């Protein structure tokens, strides 16, 4: 069983001779590595910031935020919600790698706005096991940003919670809109 989807490629596609998306990614990496030089960056982000964002493919975070390789830690998941695993990553980021600021980014048109916790029930019916994780769906993106800010600010594991800011990225305009935590 393959987990990579076949993608039709046109003759103009530089990687058209490969059959799956994963094959294309591996080949592209080989081309990248051939020209790669170690930039000599440290694992600790230069700007001492961690960005938590949705995994949505429309969010190209580095150019959208004016960041470069080595500037920040980037933690992404469905919805950009602050889950226990995000707290885990932020705790390591702060306590072992020196980050001091947290930027939370949700976005317009998020797929989690159309899901419910019923998704877990559907999965259970299909595979015979209920997922241990919550879907973390939401109807109000601004309220979910506020909830995520509260989760970061109240975590006993995080040392730096005074510079936690939340935003909604507009996928049509590319603009960030800051959300008041109150």
C-alpha cells in the first residue's frame, strides 16, 4: 500500500519523471542538497521567538512574517491550536533553546471551523478505536485565538508568558489582524 498520491505532471514540470509526491519531494531534496552549504546556524532561534500556526498550506510563514532561516521556532498543527503537544514544544523551546516570545497565528477559512468532535466518533466507527486526542474544532476563530493565548499564559511549564500575542491571518489579503486577549 502506498501513502503517496500520484500527481499528474506536465512536461514543464522539472520533476515530472517521478511518479508520487513523495518521490518528487525526495528528488527535489537531492537537487537542494547538491547546492546546499551549511549556514552554521544554531538550534536556538536568533529572534528568540516561537511561532505557533495552522498547518494550512496557504500560510507561507517566513515571507509573511519577514523571517529568515534560523530566526524562529515554528510549531504547526491543524488549526494552530495550543494543545498539550504544543505546550511540550514551547516548553523545550523556552527552557532549552532560549525563546522568550510566542506568536500565535490562526487564519480565515480554517477547515477546523467545519469539523466537530463527531469526527472522532466517525473515526471510531471506521477503524474500531476512538482517538485519544480532541479535534479542537471551533466556530469563532478570534475566540479560539484568545483560548490559545490563555493556554500559553497559564501553563505552569512556560517561563516566559508576558509576550504572547495572537493573530488571524487573512488568506485572501495576506494581512495579520491582532486579536485582543480580553
